[in-house]
C-alpha cells in the first residue's frame, strides 16, 4: 500500500491521434499546436512532403512564410518518392511507407486532410476498418461541370468516402457535397473552417495605426474608401473583374474618394498594372507575409474576393472579418453561404458580373457608418469560426472514439 505523501498519481489516459497532411500549411499549424496542448490527446502529424522550397506556381515567386509552421507539436516527415513532388498533382504525394509508419505508431484515430493524392488513397484503402478515420476537406458542388463528368466523378468519390468513418464538414456547401457523395448525415460533424483569429484580432489599435501609416505612404486620404484584394493574381481569383468594376465605379462617381489596393502576385500582375497605368487610385503592393497581414487588411475599408472557380471556401474572408472589415464576395466563393450575410457582414454578387460588383461596391462607398457597423457584425460572427472551436470539435470526437 503506498505510504502517505509517496502516492503515485494515476496515469492520465490519453487517446492517440495521427494526422495525415501533404505538407506544412500556415492555416493548419495553429490547430495542430492547440490539439497537442490537450493533456488527454497524444498527437503526431505525418507530413508527406516538406512543401514548396522554391517557386509557388500561382504566386509566381518563392514563398517562405514568416510564422512558425512546425513548432509546438510532434511531427514526422515521410519519404516522398514522387518524381514530380508537390500538392499540385495526384502523383506528387507518393509515400510507399506511409501505411506502415502510421500503423506502427498505433493510433486510436486518424485524421486525413484531403483525398486527392496517391498516398491518401493508399491510406484510406488499407487502414479502413483498422483504425477509425476522420476526414477533412472543403470541396463543394459549385464547380461541377458536365453531366457525364459529374456522374463519373460522384461514383468515384462515393467509393472514396466509403472508406471514412466521419467527415468534418466546414460549412453548408461542404455538407451538401458530402451528402451528394453518399456520406450519411449521422457521419457528418460540423467543424468550422477557421484561421487563427487571435493573430488578426490582437493589438487591433496598434494594427489600425500601422494601417494608417500604410495609407499615408500610398498617398491615400483619410476620408477615402479603400477596397482591398489580397490573394494570388490569377484567373480563378478574377482580379480583372474587380479592377473593371472599380474603374466603372470611378467613372460613375468621380467625386467620391475611392481607392483600390491589390495585395499579392501572380500571372495577371502585369496585365492589371498595364490596365491601371497612370492612375493614382489603383495601388499594387505585392506579396505580403503573415506577420504584416493584420495591418494590411486594415488598410482596406472593404475586402473583396471576386473568385470565379476553385474557391471552395476563401479563408482570406475569415482573416478580413477577424480584422473587423465587411466583405464583398462572388457567389462562387464557398464561405458566402455561412459567413456573408447580405447587409449585415457583407454583400454577395454574381461572379463575372462587373456591373453587379460595381453596384455592391457603390453601396459601401463613402458610407463610413454602414461599413463600421458591418465590420462589427463581421467580427462578432467570425468569433464562432475559430481554431478553438475547430479543435474542440476534433478533440471531442477523437476522445469519444478512444473511449469505445
């Protein structure tokens, strides 16, 4: 019998969670760190590729994020045997040893991010029924094209999703996507698509002051309304329609102080700059890294994301809302169904419609009180779409599995 003062504390029961991800991603790292802090979880992230070390194909430049992506959680890099490594193609993530690596760690649950890689299908196929599999993806039905192609793709994806136990859906459109591919409602759990809200909300007064300095350097008057785009200057993001809408707006209301700021790089950069040549109301500030983005979003009074395809969610919208900014998005942006409440947190327009976008921009042009109120409501709404809420859902689900 243990002597008083010499008793051994009962060992806390932990649940082992393995996470499979293609490469370190700035949006996922905060969630992995938070999960690792849970004393009842033992977390290990298995990465299949070290990530882009040189050129980002869409930014058109080398990108090295200036925030820590690997600190604060256990992780392993697996050997990638692909001849063309990268997350841009199915064979770019090919790790022959991935199943044995995960299996040897003996997890109680496995969380898989995405399916469209050779290694991920291998894991789903071989570990299904051996370990409970949670799946995370943000696909929607918005970009489906052609009846025959849609039917074939849905049949293939029904097979894929028969190999998971639970899907952690990001929002309304993602839930509809899983239901269309045969995932029953009782195997769907909402886990919000989130960014590190604290990073964008912290020291808001300081960031607003920094934003004022940015505007001053750009020659933007304090009373001007600034529309801001932040992202890759590529066709799927459709910055050209945004610039066209802005120029239309300036022609119709030349007396109003309107400015537009493009943050980012990409293949459309030269074309956009040529279109705006000689104008003092169009600004290009290039790629900006994560540590300065909380101030950069605040340079704008309104954030605009006009994407036409491939925008399954649009996490930049979360970031802008966490900076208390109203948003204007196209109807092809996945988060619109959950985050953009017309007249409350932002506005939605039909994609590829410069007149519709112009009209939405005109609503907020010069209306400081409306923008401020919509920004407050945006900030209040995004509070529920947080890393804390996401990890709370994952933790709860994983622990329930471990207790079975």
